[in-house]
């Protein structure tokens, strides 16, 4: 069970990374662009 939970967490993190990157990029771009 422990190994399965760790693998599930890894999959969830990998799925979340693109969304987190997009949020960070948007937060960085909006003030710089001046929207």
C-alpha cells in the first residue's frame, strides 16, 4: 500500500506541475504586461 500511495502521489504531482507552471507564468506576466 505504501508504494502504491507514493506512486499515486507522484502521478498527481506530475499532473499538477503544468497547472502550477501556468499559474506562476500568468502571475509573473500580468504585472509586467500591465493588464
